[in-house]
């Protein structure tokens, strides 16, 4: 019979998992917030400039007859899909 105190059993992997499963924290340095916000606005304005440029270049295409024919064909296709889905919906509803 042992008379001394025994060490409480601890899980060997407890300390490892505690280190692995720490919650990630967002660390922003005091000096870098300005650069981050500046780069965000540069990309935002750049995206708007790209959209304006593409829209300006496509103005001739949008006013042409080809565009109108494409829109008419797409409208007919949407109507066909609408009728198909409506038919399937009524079939499922009244089974």
C-alpha cells in the first residue's frame, strides 16, 4: 500500500489541443489601418472606373438590332421555362 500523494492524472493532449483551438484574433497594427483603408478605397474606385469604361464601350452594341433580337429570343426562352415550371408545379400540387 502506498502512503504518498499521487499526482492527478491529466490528459497529455489537453495542453496541445488548448493551443491549437485558440480563437483567432484580428490583429491590426496602429499604423497599417490607414494603408488598409486607402487600398480598399483605391480598389473600390478602380472597380467603378472599370464598370463605367465597359458600359461606355458597349453602348453601340446595346442600341443595335442584334441586341434586340437576342433579348427577344431570351424573353421567349424565359416564357417557355415559365410554362414548364408552372406545369410541373400544378402536377405536384394536384397529385
